[in-house]
C-alpha cells in the first residue's frame, strides 16, 4: 500500500491519499488516527463512494455511491463497500 499525506504520532492524520497495493482502489480525503474519515473512495473500474467513513468503511448516514455506468445512489452508507464493477467486498480484504 502507498500513502502520501499528513501524520500525527505515527498515524495517518489530516489530508492524505491512500492507494491499495493491488491498484484496484484509492482514497483521497481526511484521515483521523490512521483511519478514513471523510473523502472519496475510487475504484479502478470507475465507481466511487463519497462521504463519511467509520472503521475505514462507509459510515451510516449521508453519502453517494457512483457506479461505473454513472448511476448514483444517495443516502445511508453501509458497512460493505460495493465493488461497482460487480460483486461486494469487505474493506478489510484490501
């Protein structure tokens, strides 16, 4: 994995960019105590989630999923990020 951004006490904290080692996703936004907080999670197929995060997953509450075909879904997040290319995956598998 690759990270470029602010650090605090050895953890990602503040503005930053995270890229998965597999190159299938990246996150640009705010970090707090080493975790995603608010930003955009993009997938290589063209899908993305924009909103708040908790435990590195979309937080329950407002957020926007944009699928690779351009379709948008707004509303409550979930604790599974959809792979906008097809199947669901858990964020902890990255």
